[in-house]
C-alpha cells in the first residue's frame, strides 16, 4: 500500500514540478529579454519626446545607437557562452539580479555614455541568461519526461513584450524615467518569485560538464527562440549549404529589427494623437507567443528552407503593410505578421543546421546566430540616419522588406540546388 501511495504521489508531483520549472524559465526570459532587452522599444518614444513630466532625453540617431549597443552586447554574449564555467541555476540567478540593476540604472541617470554601457551589458547578460535558463529548463523537463512543456518556456519574451507594452500604454504619461524604475521593480518582484526554483544544488551537472553540452544551449539561442531536435537526413551535406544558411539567416536579423526597435515611434508619427500606437508592440508580443507554440507543432519533415522562406515573406508583408496602409488596421495586421514568424525563424534555422551537421551542429548554429546578431546590429545603424535625413522611416522599412524578400528567394534557390548525394543519380546503393 505504501508503494502504491508513493507512486501516486510521484505521478502527481512530476507534472507539478514540470509546470513549475517551465513557468520559472518563462518568467526568467520575460525578465531578461522582455524587460532587460525589449522594454527599450515602448520607452523609446518617451525618451525621444518626454512624457507629461519629462523632457526629451535623446534624438532618434542616438536612440538607434543605444539599440545597436544592446544588440552588439547580445552578439558578444552569444559567442562567449561556452567560455563560462558556471552552473546553469547560478548563472540564471546572477542574470536576474544584474538585469534588475541595469534596468533601474537606466532610470537613475541621463548620461548617454552610461546608457550606452548599460545597454551593451544588458545585451550580454540577456544572452547568457537565455542560454543558461534554456539549458537548465530543457534538462529539467527531460528528467521529468515532460518535453511538451518546452514550448511554454519560449513564450517568455512575448509575455515580457506584452506586459511592458501595456504598462507603457497605461502609465506612459509619467515619463521614461519612471518607466525604467517601474520595470526594474517589477523585474525584482518576478525574480524573487522564481528565485527558489533555481536551486544550485539541483544542478546535477557540474559547471564544466554542463558546458560540454553547450550544443543544446546554442541550439536555442537568440530573442526569441525554441528548442530543436530534427535528426539528420543521412544526406552528405555540401559545405555551401552551411555557408548559405549562415548568410541567409542573418537577413531576418536585419529585416525585423528596424520595426522591432522603432515601431512605437513610427506608429506615433503616422497616427498623431491616437491611443493605438501604444498597443501595436503588445500585439507583436501576443503574436510572438502564438507563433512560438504553433511552430513547434509543425511536422519536422517539412523542408526547413521553404518554411524559412515563408516566414521571411510574412515579415516582409508585415513591414510593407505599415508603409502602404499607415492606419490602425495596417499597423495591427503588420505587427501580427512580423511577430508570428519571429520565434519560428530561429526554430527552422536551427533544425536546418542539425539536418546538415547532426550532433556536430553546435559550431554551425553558433555561426548562424552570430550572423543574425550582426543583422540586428546593422539595422538600427542604417535606419536611424536614414530617418533623420529624410524625416521618414519608410525608405529604411522598404530596405528591410526588400532584404527579407531577397532572403526568401535565396532560400528557395538554395533548396533547389542539389548537393552532396542529392547531386548523384539514384543507383539503389546506400
């Protein structure tokens, strides 16, 4: 009888533990990315124009520089993760604390050079926290046999984006300074709630051994992101396949980031006096959550390059809608079309890397992630000067949409070019 009671208790405890771990990781990503990285987007209009009790703190070109500093930090964080010899749970806790302090720091100074340093470090820390929270969470779910909860983890950035966007919409009149301090305090409360879940003692894998499994961490990097697991096909990959994956995966980094950085600014300029502009960024976050859950359920045997091409086209259409139909309806639909494929793009690209290199795909995944990061860095640096010179974001947005369309065409061409064994006639021998 005792054995039966114990078994029943364990069966009940395991789903609870899986749900607890997944939700803790989701909130970690909401703090590290949704607040630490992306709260800048809804607060940027307040920094540019000031709220009811504030003065403009910077111009659009300096806003672009701050965005690029953050993306550069994320790039550095992505490529340095493997060098960290820290237990995942400890790194998550460190990341939460540092994110809270950096967010508060944005509201405690108005010195541009301090902001630049803070945004760069915030980018580094968000990448580290993302990787180690992913590593800890996915391993914990695997131990519990609850892989289905993995998709919940990667809704975290979307949850953070929705929350920050709605809060700025409601309380934006208090200005950017109050916004940064408020988000810092919210991040602190959320961190305290999930703090007990990340017990260092539960890291049965030591820091060094955990990092020897960095392929799992690299696979889920970037953003905005989902776990992968598509097995290789048995085809001998051609080196050019990997090269083009790296190049073409950098395109959406450039394509989406201009809208993702300046969407509220663009919408406020197009719809002066309207309350709608504050809602488009939360719409993007909701679409990101839905896309993260849907993409993980698509059949893994579908061609990743075709799926990526479709995602690129969706985002290009979303960007174009905001230009040709600059109304509440156009921006709403555009935000949804840009947000839906956001996580799916990372998922399909990482699956393609695994298809090409199998269990040895960590290097290719790292190079692809770096290319995506370079695209993110370049985007604001290109868009802000164009907007400052022309008085409009439209030329930069058309450039972004065009890059995505060209990237989609490139993926289709690469998918139709037989390489490796695909180039050889079928002789019936394997």
